[in-house]
């Protein structure tokens, strides 16, 4: 049978909710699913860091989008 899940309520500002909803829609997920995925991932990061203070010291670098190569460039000669 399926896994039992507990409900968690989180209050966020409307702008964050709208942005989360946009990401969820783009990935064809529900807002609850994307929230649960992010919460599980963030909690794993917190456990590794040991505290919220240490966790928040880490910076995530923005990735620079690489220009897409044409189909011909990807093919092997």
C-alpha cells in the first residue's frame, strides 16, 4: 500500500507562493508536491550542515546557461 503522509501547513508571502506555483506548473507538479520535495531536500541539507546558521552561510552560485549546440554539432563524425 501507499506511504502515509502527514499534513504540514506553512505560511509564506504571496509573491513566494506565486513563484512556487509557477515552478510547479512548469514541472507539471502540484504545489504540495513541489513543496514536499523542497522541504525534504532542504531538511537533508540542514542535517548535513548541523544548524540553520551554518546552512545559511553557504552560498549557491547561479549557473551560467550554456548556449545550446546545434544538432549537427552533437553528432559524432
